[in-house]
């Protein structure tokens, strides 16, 4: 307090004597009982306007951040509130990145934010690994789905193929090659297959139809003298075969009734059971991210929308640059639809280092709110040495 006033040209002196008098001045309604006369005689009274007095009071208060939201203490143990959707914060988006070691309070921080979104009439979808949000889901009447029971259909929610063809193409591209080894020719041929499958069967189209188109194209006269094109077609046939109806993962991506419904206000997706199948986990995660983004775009903009990705260091470990670009685009545009992404991980290096995936770096770079909870002292010191200007 003394330094705050000194910087503004006021020198405050601590009252070392007359303790009783100074104590009585702190009590209300005491000045009228002869105390004011004594203060005046001592030369410690100066007349001023109420505006000046209010601004000169030796009180220091922290910024309460927002009028309402998650109750949080400040450095001086004063009251503050966190509402990531409050426009008065002047942030460029509503996204949040959270990192903290096990037991640091990550789940305890995020659960009230989820509840506030649901209480406002919005919806929340949580990608979890470890049942951290199961009890909250049950208490809020949400839908809890295990990753083993998830069912998708890339063509399910399409109404305009001209607007959705590239999205489906990108989804199938990531499924076919999680490491991003498909080139522009692969993707051009895959886009033709997607459009042809939709035009033939619309929402009843399946990945089998895409593979059948690629097989017919490979055997056609059109590419008879183009061995390079035929080679690419054959490669995609092999890569996508595992997702056809009779393939290894066919049950996940050829459903007539996808597991996710738009009428659910809260959905928790437990993906821990897919961790030992990394290719399937990447395909499921990217499919989920596409679904969430489309749902954000289709719902009214006045509704708050939240997607929480817990254990992001495991769920966002994509080697495919296309996934990182898609996530970056989604994180940037969600604000226009009152949408927010909260990405949670254990170590800050999972977000911001050379070891982090492109998807994790995109999530960190496009999050206006960054909350750093307890970190490993050794790892955090090493991080500060590598990035001395970060804090």
C-alpha cells in the first residue's frame, strides 16, 4: 500500500504514537464525540471533497474479473469470479488451456464451469480418460458413453454435399492415414469417391461405398495407362478396408443410428478403452471433434457451448498436420457461435514445446485463458530455461 501511494506522489507515514486515538478513528460514528476536535488540533485533518477522499483511502482491491461465474480467491484472498464467456474480459476467444499435475485440482476447476454452462441452457461434451466426470454426468442427467460403444457414420448429418464433402474427405483421410501420409492426389481421388457415394445413397452411404468407388476407378479404362494413379487408389483401398462393414473397425463407422444425439445437454465420452488401439483412437477423436464443431455451428448463437478435452496429452497426440489445422480453425471460429474448448493436460510442455503435437500447440496458441496449476518443480524449471520469456 505504501509503495502504491508513493508511486503516485503521496508519502504515507505510519502513525507510531496516539494509538488509542488512531484506533477510535477507525470506528464508525466516533468523530462526533469530541474526537474530531482533537484530530483537528493535532493537525491531522484536512478538508476535501468526498470524491478525493474515496480515491485517497488506503484500500487496495483486486480485480473481480467478472460479475458472476466460478468463485475464485485472488492473491489477497478477495472475491473474484471466472466466466469464460464474459465479453468484458476483451479476450479474442473463450477457449481455455489448463495444465497441472495429478491431484492439482484440474477436474475440480472445470466441473463448476461445465455446470454453469448447463444451468444457462447450453450444452457440454467431455472427452475423458479415467471416469473423472462420470459422477457429474449422472448428477446433471447427462449421457455417459463408453468409447467401445461409440458408433459413427461420416455421412449421417450431411444436408448439403457441396459444403460437407471436404469435411468428410478430411475425416476419411485421417482415418486412412493417422500420420498424414496422403498427398494431394490421394485426397483429390478420395473427394471424388465421397461425392459419388453421397449422390448415390445420400445419408445411407457408407465407407463401403467409398471403397467400392475406388475399386471401380482402379479397374476402369480411365486410369488404365496411369500406374501412379492406380497405385494411389490401391493404397487407399487397403487403408480404408479396416473401416468397412466387415473390417476390423467397421462396427464403429457404419452405423444406421450414430451414438451421439443433438438433444443431449451433457455428454461424457470415456475413451480410455481405446488407448491401446492408437489408430482407432485417432479416428474416433477426429470424428468426435468434427461432430462437436458441426453441432456448435448448427445451434443458436445465444446458447453457450463447451467441449472439454481432458488428458489432452494423450487424446491430442496426432501426428497428422491436417488434424492440427482443423483444430486450430475450430478453436478460432467457435467464438462466433458462443462456443469454447477447454483442453486439459498434466505438464505445460505437452502444450508448448517441441515435443508437443501440432494439435496440442494449436489448442494452446488459440486459448485466451491459460491456467497453470501445480507443476513438477524440476520439469517447470527446465521449461523456464528453454523459454525464459514465457513468464
